[in-house]
C-alpha cells in the first residue's frame, strides 16, 4: 500500500479555505481524510472526542509540546490547538491522504517537520485584496477593528505564498477545489 499524501491548504483569513475544503471532500477519488486537531478547550454540545477533536488537558498538551509530538500548535483564547503527529503518521501509513486546513503559522511548522514527496503545500489566494475585504465584511460577524486586524494579517500572510509549492486563486470555490483536486491526482500518480 502506498503512503498517503499530507495536503496542506492554507491562506489568509477570509479567503474561503473552509468552503474549498468542503468541496474537495466531496471527491471520493481523492481518498481524503480530514485531520483531527487536538485542543485543550472543553467539548461543545454534541462534539465527540476523536471525531471532532482530541480533547486533552492543558498539562497533557504541554507534555506533547515538550516531547515534540505535534506537527504544529498554537494558543488561541487561552486554549491550545494542534495537530498530533502520531495520528497523522498512522493515517498516512494506512494510505489515507490527509488534509490539513491550517493557518500560515501552523503550515510553516508542518512544512519544517514534514519533508518529502508526500507533502503537498497549497496556498489559497483571493482574486484581489478588495475581494478579500469584501468577503470578510460580508460575513457580518466582526467589528470594524477585527476586520482591520484580519486584513492587515491577511496582507502579511499573502507575502508567504512563495513558501508553498502551489498557489491557487479562489475566484470560484468549485473551480479552486477542482484545481486542487487536479494537483492531488497528479501527485498521487507520482
């Protein structure tokens, strides 16, 4: 059995990573499994350990950091989030293509730790900064201050696109997913 691919999909906030990934997951020929993250936050109503997240204590998470058992991690609103290395390795060894939808900081951590032919890094770009701003504003979920922060962060993240093997413009999510699917299929045959 061939080892699976580790597919990193990254890009600035508001670029539509979630929408493109949902579209990608519909294509069963890609043999995709979504990576399950580990977190120290408490489970929300209906969330299941091992399906939605791996829920652990803060101390348990910090031990994993200490022992280099995470591909990447970050702290957000007093909780840790990260990608468990052993879980990803096990899934790759069993032939699954693992999809990591991840922020640029986490993506850089993963790319430093995981090298080789089975890592595919894809940076999702907005058609323009104007379009990125429009998408963030149309969510109508953030204050003006948060919108400005996201746009500033997004502008900085766009400068990281050269760190990725592939850059895909998300003009229409279905087309962006199709382009990514073609990249994955091409890599699966190599």
